[in-house]
């Protein structure tokens, strides 16, 4: 997936949104280019809607990996260059023919008859910046609906979609969208992990489904009918040949929509911070630590698999004795007991007469 400039750098809006963009730019630090928010980051954010820290840093486009390093708690995860190169090569292979292979795979999953080459369109979705690309994508989707009325298929490669997250617009780029002759739009997720003998790693499939659900929500914002299932395209067995499987998105879409609705609006989080606060990694460590700690976090062990600041937040949570270090389930069971010490004290207290 191509990473794009963060929408706060180019999205259009009224005075309130312009003020928010300026505030978020100040939080990043002078001259700091915004980091993109992709569907993986957005799915992780939706899975932890109570974390104001991640919501603000992601919306501001702060480089959390650089921030974690400056705090002395670098992240312990990342994607290898080999995996990245393999994924890019596989995606290039399955999209090199203008989307015909993707349509064939979708038809193999849905039982439809693949169209002839002359009945397939692959419009250009390039444009100047995210805003220009999104405008071109909307035009391409409208043209696809017109083509569908004539019985034609359309494949949009790397279209630009937009989704409102905590009051801030986020631009998202799915691998592809296929529009069938009945004007139904299907999200395509192209992954480099293999489907072996018809099955794949459940954790990776689940992550792909969450990302596809984010894309489906953004696609629905553009109007039109969106398929309940996405198309997962992966290498078959140990080859580089593609195979496909459907991903039912109904539950994931409902879950992500509900979680995103729980996010505190970014401007509300930013308004609670003192003026002059910045997350510029070049700041002195003590000032940077104070800035990060000024934004409440909701740590849980699974943050380590999806957030660069997880180790810093874990250390702070341990120092404060927060029950979240024991897992989300434990934190939920302890209810109003804010610390592990409170829970132990309650457990040791004599029973009421």
C-alpha cells in the first residue's frame, strides 16, 4: 500500500478545520512533514477508542516511531524490506493487466462469468495531491456507475477515499475497487501472505478484514452500494500465483463504525493541551516526555503489536499501577478500581458484617 501525505496538509475545509490543521501542524513541530494514516493504523486506533494519545498523534501526523526513539523507548516492530519487496512484486503482478486478473478472481469467488477484455474499464485515478486524487476517484466512481448501466466492469487501482475520524478527515488508499455491472463496489485487499491448501493465518486474515472494513466505510461515504464481502487476494501455496477468498465485512464494519464513533474529537483533545506543546522529536527529552504525558493514554498489552509508543506507555502504566497492564479484560472486570493497588486493597479489606 502506498503511503500518502496526511490529509491535514491538503484537505479543504472551513475556518474551523483550517484552525485545526494549523494546531495539528504546530503539534508536529516546525517544518515537520505529516506522517500518513493508513487503514492499518486506523484499524488499530478503532480497536482502542479510549486512547486520546494515539488519536491526537495519528490525526496530527506525528512520526510516532521517531517520537518513541527520542523518548528512549523505541518500538520493537516493523515490516522487513524483504516482505515489503515481495508484497510490492506480488501486487504489481496481479494488477499489471489493468485489473483483468482481479475481476477474474472476483468472478471465481462469486460464480459470475468473467467479462471480455473490451467490457472492462480501468480509469486513471491520479491527481494533484490527496484532494485532487479524491476528486478524480469520485468522478471515476460516477463513470463506473454509468458503465455498469451498459453492462461493463470497472477496476479502480489505488483510488483515494476519505473518512472522518474524530472530527478530522483521513485519506485512505485501498489496493483496488471493482465495480460490477450491477453497480456494486467491492474492496480488494492484496496481501503477500500465502493461502496454503485453502487456509491462511487467522491473525493475518483478521487484520486484513479490519483494514478492508475501514476502506468499506470510506467507500460508503462516497455513495453507492458497497459489497458485504471484500476480496482477499494472496499468493497460492508457495508460488507467486494469485488466489482469492471472500472476507465477510458485515461484523467488522459494524464494529469499526461503533469504535470510531466513540473516539473523542481531535479538537477537544488538542484544546485541553497548554499552548506551546509540541511533539517534535528534536525537543529535549524532559520537555518531550512532559508533552506526551499531557495526553491521556489507555494502554493494553496488545498495543505492542500496533503502536510505536507502546513501550513508553507500558512503562508509564506500570509506574502508575494501571490495571490495563494486565489486559483489557482485567481492566474491565476491575471497573471503578483505578489502580492495581486499589484492587488489592479491596480484596484484602474485611468483609462487611
